[in-house]
C-alpha cells in the first residue's frame, strides 16, 4: 500500500508540473534538487487527497513511507510530501519519542531551512510537549552537535510555545551557540528570542543586555526587532 501511495504522489506531481515556475522555485531555495513547479496550496491539496486514499494503520508502515519518500526523492516536492505525511493529523499517535531518529535524519540530510524549520517548529515541538524530559535532554545535546542544523533545530524547537516556553531549555540551547559564526544559527537565536519577546519582553531585553558582547549583531537585532511595537501595546 505504501508503494502505491508513493507512486500516486509522484504521478500527481508530474501531472501538475509547471516548468516555468520550477526554475524560479529552485533558484529561490538555492536547491540542488530540482522542482516540479507545484506550489504549496496545490501541493497540499494533492497530498491530503492521496493520504486519505491510502490510510496507514501501522506506525512502522507510516515511518517507512515517510523515509522512502524522503530518501528516494528526485524532486524537492517529494520531500515536502514526506514532511506532510510525517505531520499528518491522522497519524499523530504514531509520532512517539522513538520517531526522533527519523526526524533527526531528515534534519541532517535535509540541511536547509525549508526542511529544518518545518521539522523543528512543528514535529520537534510536538515531541517536546509530549516527552519534555527526554526531548529536553536530546535538544541540549543537539545544541552542541557538530551539525549546525541540529543546533538550529534545538534553538527554534520552542517557537510558538508562548507562555509554555521552557526558559531554562531555551537558554541552555542558545548558550553553546552565542559565538557560532553561521548565519542560520545566529538567525535562529534572534528568531527564538523575538518569539519569546511577545510574551516576556523583559526577559528577552535582560538576556540581550547581559549577553550583549557574546551575541552577534544579527541575533541582537532580530531579538529586539518588535520591542517598540510590543511596548506600545502594553
């Protein structure tokens, strides 16, 4: 059944391909992998209809389908299909702590912001909310990993948690990366702090002040980007 699901996804993408848009999408994403040129609204509608036609009853089959789509992808949209299947509402019960290695593989091999940010801010956040102790331990480990995309993921995995943000975890994941030179890690720090600022601006301003010399100008600027707007709304 999963092989038929995958084949239908590939066929649907081929049938809806738009070569004129494909090159622009590829250039925007700086992608080595080509695009079919199927944009997000159309893509999601296609994927959801196909997922509905091929219900999966076993976690192992779901995981195999996700990874087969991911590993065997020839077009970037096939990897987007893997992400959609991984996050499908009907398979929420399959997303247990032992699926973390699957998402870790996708972060490491995806190695670009479109894949990584979707996984970190949705799938990892979901696992963190379900398994706070185990996931906190893993995210602290990821924050010191040699792979910078795992570092980025650990920093942004609490985006949109608002008042439920674990501040100790957030700052523990930022701390090893304060002097990191990569743009995407620095941007992640700013993003995570900016997101927190909407619910706790005082803490963010104090953190930026206390770590002013360690934080990059990019991280500081991003962290306080909405400070005036937030203050005005208080």
